[in-house]
């Protein structure tokens, strides 16, 4: 007697039919019949009697069914435990993220993701897109979530979220007005910009090229929260993602300049290496990011 034969027998006994048992177990009727006959042969007893289109249990069959049904229940519980354990993902995921998304999106994403998968752990590196792409290509990161229109050759990317770049300043800046400001009018302004290896700096350079202007970068800063504070203090103007400054704009801590070419589309991408094995843990964080992005679009 083996467990499989016993489970087949119990299903036939419960359904009263070889065909219904076969449908339920998704195996052939012949396989069910052979398993029951082998069980009868190995035990030396007759378990079923034919009753028209159905089968009925013999006396010894009823006794075996009472015992076997308990084993079948325990087997189902064991399979459920294994299934739950598979769902309870384990392992570590290495993630890279651009500063805005790390500061303003990942806290919410991580809160739900780690709550849903308590046995998963993660490492997070926050940096500029070019450096994150280098680490991803080198295999030091599993996935990155970063902005910008340029990406390293050979990487796969998926658009997940669309932000916009805006020009911000102190609330008492003299150029705050409803009519559009030509880029040339910013010629005498102090521009506070990220370093040259950042995606926003590349976008600023592209804007200058597109409009044939050369703005003076008076101060280079590697942190967007510092750029916000400097703009708020009247040190200069800055170009930042709107998601980074939405609270300051709504609370009148920062002003918004109506500059030609702005707001400028600013996409965020999930990126990973082609051929990268998407482990269950990696799939789960990708799904969590997609779910967050869908919530933002709703």
C-alpha cells in the first residue's frame, strides 16, 4: 500500500465514481482504476462493490476509508504548508534607486513589500543613474529604479512612472509671473544644479542645447533636498522633479517659475540585465513597484 493508492481510493469512495474521481484528481480513469486494483491486491481484500454506474464500499472498505480519509486530510494540510512556505519568499534583493524615488516612493513600497514578505531582506543603494547602471551591469545590483532618458547599452528597461521637471525658486523671486519666461531671461540667474554625472544635469544640458542658450551654473550640489533649501533661501533657482517639491509648492515654501520648455517629461524606469534570472523575491519587488505606480496613475 502506498499513499497515492490510498488517496485515489478515498476519492473514489467519497465521489462514488471512478470517473468523478478522475476528473477531480485530473488523471485518467484508467490510472484510478489500476491504483485501486493494486491496493486491493496488495491488501488481499475487496474494497468496492459495483452498484450500477456507481461503486459502493464493502465493510472492510468503509473501515479503510475512515482511516484513509484522515491520512488524506493530513496530506492536504502538508501540501498547504509547503505551498504557503513557497509563497513566504526568502532571500535578499539588491536594489538601486535614484534620489527622488528613494526618498518619496520607496518608503511606501518597502513598507507593504516587506510586510507581505517578512522573510525577504533587501539592500538599497541610492545614487545617480549612471553609477546605478554601472553597478547593475557589473552584477552588483539585481534591479534599479531610476529616472532619465538615457540608459546603458544592453540593459532592459520598463517605464513605470512619469514625473516632470520644474524650475523652482524662492517665493519672493521677481520673475514669478503668469506669462511664460524665455530661457534667455534666466541668463543672469544663479542656477543651482546637480553634478554632471546626474540624469537631471544631463537633461539641463540637453535643454540648453535645444534652445541654444547657456545658463550659468553657480553652485553644484549632490543632494536634491539641499537644492530645495538653497532655492527657498533665495540663493538661486533649481530644476527638480515635481514629486520632490510638491509639498513645498503647495505650502508656499517654494515658488514655481513659468519657464518655456517646462514642465518637462521625466520618466522613471525599472532596469535589469537581459538574461537575469528573476527570482521569486526579485519578481515580488518588481510587482510592488508596478502596483505603486498604478496607484499614482489612478
